[in-house]
């Protein structure tokens, strides 16, 4: 929960920085025009929102990666059991299981990294095409923004 809170906090800080930059750029570009009574904020259409979970679940290679991870998980569990069966010391048994869990986590990172990269790249391409300056996770946004989730999913499908 703490890790999720830190991620949300980081996303908000980044969003504020980007909005501040966009606001400064918008203000600079309108400074030669007549000044209005209200400040010049980026248009709501320039803020995109995405459902990262939905995008990830629709990645064309995710099913294959999940199957590979399931196979690796079975293999690591069997290896851990074999090591634990040879040991009489409970601490060494626990260490064997912990080592295999860490190896599985490393494999998961290795296999999922290209998936995450593809998803991020698709978000960047769609946001650039739609001239969106800020993209946030929809679970961080209460009101506003343009949902580009389906556009990103379609972009991922094109790369299949």
C-alpha cells in the first residue's frame, strides 16, 4: 500500500511539473495577445487519461509471457522443493524457497520489461498524434481528461 501511495504521489508531482511547464508555455505564447481576466490553462483536451491495467491486459504478447512465467514458476517451485527436501535445517529450507522466489521475480521483470516498454511507447505515440501534453492514470483523475485507452490498445495491436 505504501509503494502504491508513493507511486501515486510521484505521478502527481510529475503531473504538476508538466502542467506547470505547459502553463508557462501557454502563458508565454499568449503574452503578446491581449490579457484576459482568467489565466490561460492548457485545454482539457490536452490532458489524456489511460487505464494502464486494461492496456496491459490487452497487450498482444501478454498471454505468451504469462504462460512462460507459469512454466518458470513451476520449475522454480520444484527446484525449491528439491533443495528443501535435501535440508534438515528449517532456516536453510526457508532460504532455498526465498532464493527461488527472488529468481522468479527477476525472470518476471525480464519478461515483462518489453511489455511495459511497448505499452509506454504506444501511449507516447497516441498522445503525440492527438497533441496531448499530459497523460495520467485514470485512477488518479477524479474529473476531466480525454480517455485514450482504446486508442492505445489499437496502437499496440498494430505492432503485433
